[in-house]
């Protein structure tokens, strides 16, 4: 890479390269968020059940 | 005993002709919609004919799917089959053969008729029929496996086609392609080899898979 | 080694393993992603034919490879679950499926974005793209079947059958560029070596490993959730949740 400008414009291919990386970011972050949320939900449900059983 | 099972399957189909004839009737009627709805021009229909024939054949096959195991499941015959000393794989193979004779073979023959209707040149109608002859059993075997998987589900009618579609797409592609190649003057050999490979694989492996699937979904 | 694997068949043991493995996978993944992105976006020189457009490769190829790897992994886990009747093997399959589907979707989208400048079209029905799209539907089919049954065990095993039958698509996607004339180019990497110059190749290898660890991280998380859901009545879960 010879300049920041080259980096941004990707030698003219920016319209394809950056959206590709953006979609990658969305999918990576999205799957991480959904997976962790799933775990949180499963844990809170388990905690609730443990409480109810404890009564 | 297997011969009797086959005879029983065919007899049931004979006694309920409406149920048995629905797929082939659907096939013929729906194929006719294309010249009516798209255009009666031979110029337009001829190149599309292979694709149309295979798509409608596949859809017709989907119609007949539930017949495979649902009736037996409902009336308890399925349990008897599962308890039978004969290998379940063979039983399923026989049921699939019976199913194909009733729903698949008429489509193979009907395919020749439809091909003529869609202006496929007479010398290529053999190609169409040969392709369907190899491909419809694969459709039946895949349908058998998916029907075995979903027999206990209420939403099987919706889930079944969704599950089959990705598995059946290669058959569709090679089947249609074989005729297209022939009509373009090229050799359809490669496409037929692929169809033959799929035929061999599905007939040898899928009955066992369906047997396992049937036991699984029946226990559930 | 098999005793260790056998121990992993026990839900609490597997749960604890997943809990401890997750941070390792996560940080390794992040480090490798950083290195790979720097290498691929900045350090690697532009391609003499495709200019900077080729840089999509650093997302596209790893996600395509993962889409195949995860399904093969699911097929093996399904076989293990069916043959040895291990509930936890089915839990792994179920946890992996959405991740594999995500990688497949990413491969299809990035491939499409790469195809437009390179081939002039966003999509073409050639053998590789079509079979990869079919793989995506097979992933969705698995998720639909595994969740369609009221009884978890039945759903698991029905899904396992579908995963085993659908696995035939994996070699089809892989070898499609060899068996048919496709618009999609042939293999970039082979066991015998690669045509790419080193400066372009190393970020690709790093990204491939990075994606693998990222998958590992999220698999560990999803697996924990699966285990909690499936084993919710077990006393060890109650004890764990009470804390």
C-alpha cells in the first residue's frame, strides 16, 4: 500500500472490497452477539429453574 | 414375502386410482400450462422444454410423497413392518419400487408425450425418456428418505419439499442438461454418466438411510 | 486419547471444557484476524491482474473453506452420535450448524461481490456456486429438521441422517472446479503448493486459521447454551445455575 488514499479506494475496487469486508464484519459480530445472547438466555432460564426448584 | 409386499402396494394404488394418478395427471396438466401461459411458439418452447419437463416431473413427485408412509403410519401397518423379520432396508426398497411404478413410470412415459407437445424434435424424445428413466427413481429414493424422516411430523407436507430440494437439484440439472446437450448436437454422455452415478448411489445407499430414519422418527 | 474423548461425552465435563476453551479460541482468533487483515489489506502487494480487488480473497476463501469444514465436522459428529449414541455429539452438531450456515452465506456474498468486477456478473449458475448455494439450503434444512420434532432425541437423530446424506455436497463443491468447466477459478491452494507469491499467501493462511479459531470460540459458546438447554433437569445444572 503506498498511501492511505490507495487503501481507501482499493485501486478503484473500493465499491466491492469494502462492502465485502463490511458484510464479513456484520456476520462475525452478529453471530458472536447472537451466540452470547443465546448463552445468557440459557443461563438465566437455568437460574430461574434452580430457584423454583429450591423453593 | 417381498413379492407380496410389492403386490400389496400396487393393489392399494389400484384401489385408489385417484390418489395414484394425481402425480401424473398433475404432470400432464401443468406441462400444458406452459404453452398456454408463456407462448405457443415452438421457437420459444423448444429450448425450454427439457427444463420444463424436469421441473414439473419433480413437482409431481413431491405431490406423491406423503403416500409412501403416511397411510401405513396412521393405520399401524408401519409398526408391523418395523417388527418384521425381513430387513427394513429391503422392505423400504420394495415400497419405493412400488411407489415409482405408480408415480414415476407414468411420468417417464408422459414425459415423452410432453416432450412432443413442447416441440422437442422426435429423435430426441428418446433422450428425454431415458433421462427421466434414470432420474425419476432418484427422485423417488430421495423422497422416500425424506418421507421416512418426516412421517411423524404434522408439518411434513411443508418441510418435505424444503428438505428434498437441495438434494434433488443436481438430478434436475443433469437431467435437463442431457436433453439440452443432445438438442444442441453435443454428446449427452457426461450428463447421463452423472445421472447413472446418482441412480446407483441413491438406490444402493438411500434405502438403508431411510430405514434408519424410519426407526428414528417412529420412536419419536 | 479415547478415554479423554469418552469423558467429553459427559455433559458437565464437556460444559467445563467449552467454558475453558472459549477464551483461548477467542483471543487467538482476534490476534490472527488482526495479523491477517493487516497482511492482506496493507502489506500484500496488489495483484498484477486484479489490482486491489483481489483482497476480497482474504474473507472469501476462508469462509468458503469453513462452510465445507463445518458441514464435514457436523457429518462426523452426527455419525458419532448415531453409532455410539452420544447425546453430546448431537449437541455439537446442533451448535455448529448456524455457524456453518453463516460462513456459507458469507462465502456466497463475498464471492458475489468479487465476481462482479472480475467476471462482470454478481452470479452465475456454474457448478461451484450452485453447489455452494445448495449447501446453504442443506444447512437450513438440517436446522429445520433438528428443531421440528417435539422430542429432542428424535430431532437430533433425524437431523443426523440428513447431515450424513447432505454431506455428499461437500466433495461436490470442492471438486466441482475439477470435474466441470466452471467460471469459478480452480484451486488456489493445493497440498503440493500454491501459485501465489509468499507475501500474498501468508495472510491467506493466517486468515484461514483465524476463521477456524473464531468458529471454535463461538462453537464453545453455543455448545454451552445447547448443553444447558438439553440438560436443564440435571442436578449439576441446578447446582451450577444456583451460583
